[in-house]
């Protein structure tokens, strides 16, 4: 049964634009093509807004050279963008994932700078902008997502000055000393400045961006306000500030409370040989996540006899990611070599040191793993937010479990009662692991309670509401009328109230 039907009209008051549509093409048991929702936090957060505003979602359907008319799936109007095999290689795997991704994550890997990649990025961004301009009603609100589409805001503003445009960057924005490597740095900044509101994960990302704006365009900034004048365009005030993203905390907790998920968590522990401590890592297999660092720390603790393989198992879920990009192929080899070495050196017939899984799992299984884990290891070298940390906390309604969290994640700005670590400091990481394992129940509960309050209060619905309220205020011209001081007071208030937690 095909789940797609053609939708009309093609003029929407609210339009979300992201690289990928929130659906995956699947072939069902009868060999018939259908669309299955790919449920992520973003769809969950935006679904009610989409429904109320009768909105549309513009994005790529995930397969090469697929020319599709707009259709409806799961109650959402979808506007597919076609990408050729060359564009997937140059715009997506190349410029997005092998230039911007490493550059914005502190050049952990070397970014590639190739003019053909850039040209493809410009062409594809223009296609997204054109498609969005074509489906947006007069005066509509458009929300563009993430680093693959940084040129869309300006392209859209030139085509449709009547629109109100928001942009949210899910990954970090790097310090100017790093950003300035980019041969097309000014075009990227000008692309983003086409938006009315530009959202970042952390306060530091927003200030890195403002500094890049001052250096590259000379436009003055004050707190969250940027007075933008580009070429002959009239001066506009753009807001750049942090809106830390979150998760649908209630749905994680609800799953965790289901007896079948709890039974599965017990089964997972039994399958591991019932070790005293289960440690867990869940990441896309990405070099930003510090997977090798946590394995090094664990391996050394076993080597030194400070941990015993009978007592502690590390479960590592490394979901496949960007497998055609060379840096990711090399990373996989490196991680799998490390797992093999550690298991070979310290495993016994009955106990593996690391239980390693290169698959994606259904959400139910992830929550069972969160419940099964005494210690959650989030050791990213750089991460915009890190939702896994928040999912672990949301799932632990039993107020147990210890979160070890890298200070280089956006999440560490909010989750201060985790055990915060510097993943480059292997000795510090080893001490944190031992402290987590030895932590008394009362302290675990007290820390987890505080973390849970934070994640439940600032959930993903709150994130989208905060962003869209700010965008709506921009639309009504509220920020244009304020003095810079009033503006700072108005917008920084949210940040202060967040910091107080
Ligand atoms: C980017 C930024 C920012 C992972 N493996 C499986 C699975 N996952 C889910 C997790 C989590 C999501 O994927 C990963 O989110 P993260 O935030 O941890 O990391 P990125 O993918 O790098 O996301 C990041 C985020 O955007 C949002 O703005 O936080 O900093 O890099 O939800 O649970 N889910 C399932 N099976 C898996 O095997 N079901």
C-alpha cells in the first residue's frame, strides 16, 4: 500500500528546509515502494507546529536521481529535492561532510578544500532555495536547518524579501582562527546573514559567529544583534544567539517505564555474563565522538589491573555513518583494530572486554541499553550538543546510572552534574571511570535527579517554541525597534535563566 498521496495546494505559511526529508523510502513485503517516517527529534518537535500551520518540509529523499512530485506522508507535506550521483559526491559527501564537518569540529581531521565541491554546494543550495521560494506563501516563515544549507538564507531573501527566515546550526561554529581557513568564508557568512534569526547550540558558537561577521564583513555586532548591510541591500538587524537543542524527554521516559523494555535491559546484562558494571557508548561511527579515547582509557585500566574483565564490560554501539568518505573508512579500521586488540589481550572464554556493534538499533533497544548501563560514556572531542547524553538521562526514571560527559559537548553547558571530563586527558578519564563505578547510590541519585530536571524542563518542544517565538518577534519587527541595550536585556534573559540551573 503506497503511503504517499499527492498534496495540494503548494503554498505554505510555514516551511522547514533540511538536507534530508524526515522519511525513508522502503520496499515492503509485497515489493511495493512506500515511505516510512524516520522519527528523529526534529520531526517530533516540529510535527505539532507543522500541523497547526499546515506546513511543508523541503529536503532530499535520500537516493540519487530521484525526481518526485511533492507528496504527503504521515500528515506532513513533503517537497522532494533531487540530487544526482555527482552532487551526492560533491555537495554532500564532499563539501558538507569532508570540508565543513571537520572544519567546524576543530579540524580533528583535515578538511578538503576543492573548488568542484564548492561549486556543487552553491548549485544545490540554490536548488533548495528555489524550491522553497516556489512553495512559500506570501509572508511565510521558513526555518532552514544545518550546515549543508548555509547559503540558502541569503539566496531565499534575494528571491523572496517578504519571507521571515530562520536558520539553526546543529553543529559547532568554530573560532575565527579555524573558520578563516575556508576559502569561501565570506560567502558562507553572507549566506547565513540572509536569515532574520540564526540559532546555535552554545553561547560560544554564537560569539564565534559574531566575531567572524565583524572580521569578514565589518558589520557591527552587539550581544545577539548584528546590524547587517551587504552591498546595496538596506540595513537589517539580524539576531544570532544560542538555542540549545534537546530531546522528547517524555517519550524516552515512557519507553523506559515499559516492563518489556526493563525485561530486555535485564536480558542484555545476562547476555553479557552479568558483570558488576556495564559501561555504554552510543555514537554514530564518527571521529568527533572520541570512541578511541574511551577505549584507550578502558584498555589501560584493564592492563593496570585497576579493572577486571569479569567485573566490567564496555558495550559500544557504533552506528554506520558516511561510509563512502575516506576518513570514516579509516576510522572504522582503527576502532575495530583497537576492539580486537583489547578483547584479544583481556577477554576470557566467558567475558569480553568490549561488546562492539556496528549496527543501528531500533529506539526500544537503545532505551533498554540505557537502562542496562551503570555508566554512560560520552567522550566527544567536539559535539554541537550530543543528544545521547540527554536520552540516557531521560530514560533513567529510576534515578540511577552515572553520566561521564565531555566538556567539549554542547550538552556539558547544561548537564553540569555529570562527571565532566576532558577526553584528551586519558588519566583524568580513567579516574572518572573509576569514580563513576565506585559512586555511592545516594550520590548517583542526587546527580541524576538534577540532570533529569534539566532535560525534562528544557525538552525539544521548548527548544522549537523558543526559536519560533524569537523568529515571530523578528517578523513583527520587535527587535528592529529596540535599542541595543534593550535587546541584550530581552534576549540574554533566556540565557541567564538557563545558566541558573
Ligand atoms: C548532530 C550533532 C547534535 C545513534 N545510533 C542509533 C541511534 N542514534 C541516535 C541517537 C541520537 C542521534 O542518533 C545522534 O544524535 P547526537 O546528538 O548524539 O549526534 P549527531 O548524529 O552527530 O547529531 C549533534 C545533533 O545533531 C542535534 O542537533 O546534538 O551535536 O553532531 O538521537 O539516539 N538511534 C537508533 N539506533 C541507533 O543505532 N534508534
